C-alpha cells in the first residue's frame, strides 16, 4: 500500500470515530490524535507570510497535485479547439448553438478550474489590528462557531477541517488554513479527497466573507 493511501486511511478511520463522539473532551482528544497521526504538507510559515502564498516544504507534493488537475482540463480545451477547427459546421444551426454557447461555457469552466488549482495556495489577508496570540484565540472561537474541527496547530499556523456536504463517510474533506502574524491573518482553503484533490471553486469566498464579518462585528 502506498504511504499516502495508508495515511488517508488513518485519517478516514479517526473521523469515522469522531462521527459518533459527542462528549467534548473525547472530541478534543481525538482531534489531537488526528493531528499526530495524519499527514500534513508542512508549511514554511515565515516564507508564506513573506510571499502571501503557502510555501510547502515538500514541493513535489504540490507539483504532483497540480499536475493531476491541470492536465485534464487542458486536454478538454485542446478538444474544444479541434472541434472548432475541424468538426463544427457553422452553417448548421445545431453546430452554431453548440459552438457559440455550449463549448465556450465548457471552455470557461476549464480555464477557471485551472486558474483555481494554480492559485488555490494564494493567501487572503485579513487585517485585524490584534496581537498574534489574540488572533489565535479568536480564530479558535470562529472555528467552533463554524463547526470546524481543529486539525493541526503549531505556532503561527492553525488548520481546521470539515466534511464536505456531498461527502460520504468523510471521503471528501476541506482544510481551512490560517497563517497567523501580528495585526493580520492570512488564510486559504484546500480540498482533500480520497483520490486526488480538486480545487475549491467558490467556498473560499464564503470563508473570506464569514471571517471578515466575525472580526469586524465582534472584535474590532
């Protein structure tokens, strides 16, 4: 069994236990075990703050992940170009409708898919005018209010996790990554699936909205 597959099975097993746990202390304990036992692509925090991009220690992890979900939409775009050049007859009404509406829509989706995958580690920046420790305290409250579990925590980095609404048995998870510093919080979202990690399409915008409201309405 590949190492990544084994680690995912550990992640899946622990979350299956979490599913049936209701007592808060046990839940916290299991989340702590989850932090210790499951993989996380370790992040260079200082470089992430400097560049406003998540800086992974293992760059091959990132390249492999991007390659998987960029080649497929690129292939579709190539097919669309071939259809325009070779297959479509624009004197035919059905071909015109297909070429003017359906194919452009599919092409735009593919381009946006590629864009989101390439830029998913770009960090949003929220100015708080609070200390690093205060940002950390309030961020934990935010995670609780959003019903996210605390997945990973070290100095300057907090990662929350939640199951996607369309997931079955925790096979599709969302990571909420927060890089902390004085006066601001940098953040982004990543998807973690059992087979491959597609990009986040629009949920990162909701996270940005909710986090901004949380800090502006209650603590500024």
